[in-house]
C-alpha cells in the first residue's frame, strides 16, 4: 500500500470538473493508495465550497452534496500538527518560504515517509528540494 498525503489542490478536482479531475479520480479510486491529510484539509475544502456558493458557481445543495461526498472518499484526516509539531512546521515554512498551511502537508509527508499529491507548483518545488516524492498523474 502506498501512503499519499493529499492537499486541497489535489482534492478539489475530484468534486469540480477541471484540470486534474482524472488524476484525482484515479488517486481516490485506487485501493492501493492510503490517502491522508491533516485535519485542516476539511476546513480548506469547506472554504472552497463556501466561496463557490458566494460566487454563485455552486448552489447550497451542491455544496451540501460535495460535503457529504467528501466524507465518503476514504481520506484519513490526521490530527496534525500536534503541539509538538508546531515549531517544526514553522521552521520548515520559513526555510522553504511556503505558507504555514502548505508546510503542514510537506512536513506530514516527511513524517509519514509518504508521497505528496498537490497541483501547487511552489509546494511541488519545495517537496522535491526536501526529498519528498510527488504523486503526479
């Protein structure tokens, strides 16, 4: 089984038809993948739905359906960072010039020895620089 840390940019195409939709479908449908994300991803994803409703790109009922579907995709949400991880993530964010949010995904991938699924180019670059394998399809 391959462990993959999933960020919001790799998750969103699963729910919205855009670049990366086929890759997201493959990522979450492959039983050989154990997909993990920091629990913060639930907040990021919910914010995308909120923004979509405000911009009239999706209806409240579509947002509710996406939120319900999110619960069923088999993504393990990990309590992360813990109190003992906060400083380490901050150090990585400063060293890599990533946002703290993006550094969360990078550090979790490092700690899990996992690949990272992201469409964020800056995060991809820093993951490579840090020796973290990328899941790209």
